């Protein structure tokens, strides 16, 4: 068993988990934050994306033990004081989701790469979203939302 | 996943001792290959020794015409490093093309070289640039390090500490990425230093290899036309649902021509990232 102490969305947690526990299972099953999804078992879909110490990672491919001492942000931690994060707001307005399964991961990936590249070109948006798969939207409106979010955030 | 014990190593020595103590232990760096492999139950280590936090395995620096990168350096750090961009911009570009952002935020250069996936990007850079792989036991030349599919010269209890790249006059990398994973269907890393040109092909064969006919021709004249009449021998190349041997042989040639065209125009020390 491993003792894992970490902050999730600003709240300190401590869990005793099996060594093989994945970060995504700690988040979903132990912390009961089910906004983070699991869409594959090959580390390819990005539905499980969260921020670990400020950068986007696939939480299905990180052991809970590796996240000991880390600060994690999940989709539940994005809205502040009842106000959606600009990326969430843009996804809503641009109709960037249909079933919504990929959306939490998309939003975490987008908010991750906008930190590095606040004014991405279309090409850079495609490259930045290579780790996330959406089976519904065809990506057109997702790219639109990224541009709109970038605009709002640079204001 | 099967059960295992997870331990964080604090120093190189500690990691080495743990490796020696447990025959079925494995090192864990970024986990971007090992964890998916374990989830698929294709590996069953008794212990995972996390080396990501070991200070001796990190750092990037340039000295005496050589660029040294610590084994636990993540792809994103190489891609963004001002030092790498100045010394060997093509290496920073290569790192920026690995997988996707989330994979680059975790995966490490040491893990990639140790794993030696036949379609991985870094092995082509190490082989073309004639890098030295420094382990906790010895130094290994890239020409001796890569030994075919998922196989390297690393022995039991051996760990990559850092990779030393001689800085070339010019270098360029071109890959045809698999549309889903980003891994190379075929990639060609071409570097030139003085009269020596080295061409390393990844993705096409069961492991990274040097295309020596192209090296000889490009050594005489560094132009895409020099390889026009050459062909990569398709006999031992990979064949799967994504492409035949012949298709991959052709892709390797096309990627080489593109890399040469890029390299003929840009010096390795220019600010161009090779994009
Ligand atoms: C979706 C996806 C897409 C990817 N796309 C690409 C791609 O386009 N191109 C590409 O090149 N790669 C790609 N990868 C692989 C990625 O680059 C991995 O990060 C890399 O291959 C392994 O590095 P790691 O640090 O994650 O190693 P780990 O997974 O931690 O370890 C891999 C192996 O190396 C061993 N090891 C680790 N560090 C050392 C060391 N210092 N000394 C000795 N042995 C060590 C481990 O024991 C293990 O056997 C992809 C991965 C994923 C999940
Ligand atoms: S669940 Fe698909 S990448 Fe994590
Ligand atoms: S909205 Fe359904 S998978 Fe993206």
C-alpha cells in the first residue's frame, strides 16, 4: 500500500491506496470527482486529462504514487465562484461538444496549451490537441472554441 | 495491472542498489511506455523504481562542442530548451513532434532510448548524431547501443544516466507520423559534420538503422538529388496493416530527401527550429 498526499482543486487529501492505483482511479473512486473520464486503455484518447503541477497529463497513465505531493486540477476545479473558466464558456458558446464525453479532457488540454501559446494558429491548435480524441464533433467547433477562449483570455 | 511495489529512488546509487536487489524490478521514468504496457498486462515487474526525481539524471548543458542531456529530461523540456534550440535545433524540433502534449509533459529521453521502440523518434537522433549513451556502468556508442526491436546493449542493473550529443554542423529530421499515435511510419534524421554525413532511419525497420548508401552519396554532394537513384533495401522492413515493406522503403527515401532539402538550406546553429 502507498500513502498518497496531494492537493486536488486546492483541497489537501490523504489516501492509502494500492501501489498499482492510477491517478485517474484515485480522482474518480477515492476523491469521488467523476468529471475526469476514462475513454481508452491505451493512453491515446485524452479523456482523462488533468493538470498535475500546472501541466496537462493523462491521469490514466500516471500512478497515484507518482502524484504524491503534487497539485492536481480537474475539470471540477476550473469554474471559480460560480463563473465558468473562459475555455468552458467558449466550449458552451461555440457548441464544441455533442455527447460531452471528451469535453473535460479537451478543456484541460486546451487550458494547458494556451498557457504556453496564448495566441495559437489553426495549425498549432491541431498540434496542441493531438492527445485528445473526439468521436462526435469533427473538431471544427472545438477549434473555434479554442480561438474564442484565446481571445477572451488575452483581454 | 498486476500488483507490484512502487518505490521512489532518491539517488542514482539507491536506484542501482534496488535494481540489483530485485531481479524483476523495472525502472520507471515518464511511464508513457511502461504504464500502458503494464495496463495491457504485457509486463509484470515486481517493483517499479521511480527515477524521475533523481537530480543526477536531469539537466541540459553544452560544453566543448557537446550537448549533454540527463536521462530523466522530459520531451517537453528538450523541445522548449533554449540551450538545445541553440546547439542542435533539430533535436528540439524532434522532441516537439513526439506523440502529443500530454505524452511530452511526462515522457523522458532516457526512457525512449532504453525502450528502443522501432518507431520512436529519439533513437534516430542518437544514431545519426553519433551520440554516446552514458550509463551507471560505462559509456556506449550509439552504433553499439541499438540492437533491433525493443533491444539495446543495456545489461541487467544498467541505467542510462545521460546522453552526450556531438554538435553537428547541420542536421534535419523528417518523419511521416502515424495519424493516430504520432509514432514514425518512417523517419529520417540526417546530420552533417565536415565530410561525414550520417543518415538514421526509424519506423521503417525492426529497429533504427543507418542508410549507408545514402551517407556515401550525400558525403559527396549534400543534395536531395544524390539519393534519387538509391533505394532502401525493403527485405527486412516492417509490414503491417498500415503499409507494406516497399511502401516503408519508399517513405524512408522520401523522408530522407525532405530532410536533406531542409538541411541544405539551414545551418544547425541557425534559429530555425526546422519547421
Ligand atoms: C499516446 C502515445 C504516443 C506516443 N508517441 C510517440 C512518438 O510519436 N514518438 C516516440 O518516440 N515516442 C512516442 N511515445 C512514447 C513516449 O515517447 C515515451 O515517453 C517513451 O518511449 C518512454 O519514455 P518514458 O520516460 O515514458 O519511459 P518509461 O515508460 O518510464 O520506461 C520505458 C522503459 O525504459 C526503461 N527506462 C526508463 N528510464 C531508463 C533509464 N534511465 N535507464 C534505463 N532504462 C530506463 C523502463 O524500465 C522501461 O522499460 C508515445 C507514447 C504514447 C502513450
Ligand atoms: S483514458 Fe484514454 S488517454 Fe487516458
Ligand atoms: S463530444 Fe462526444 S466525444 Fe467529443
